[in-house]
């Protein structure tokens, strides 16, 4: 499971050969959420409100890179790291 970004204690990952729809995983402490790339919808889990806001801000800034990372891991490749929030 490649870690593609890390900021403010939040780890962003994607799984190799993962299922549709395109999504990423965000973990903050012991909490975890699966978030759709296209719509920012939380599919599974939850994060504290502040952490979720940061993740969604980051995702909005890097949507194209997230889509490219999804295509890469879907075929078993290792995606490029994505810059964290400043």
C-alpha cells in the first residue's frame, strides 16, 4: 500500500489493484476514511472534522495527481508522491 502523502499527522495511501470507484485512504491517529477522488465523498469510516477538512482541501488541490496515482496503483505500479499541504 503506497503512501502518497503525509501532512499534519494525516497519512494518505492507496492500495495496489484496488476496487472501483477511484478512491484514496486517509488515516489520522486511529481513525480512517476512504474518500472518492471525483466527489470527495466519504465512502467508509470517518475522520475528525478538522482532519477531514484538511484532507478535502488537499484533495481539491491535487485531483489530477490523485487520478494519475489511481491509474498507476490500479495496474500494480508505484505512484509518484504528492506534495503535502503547505
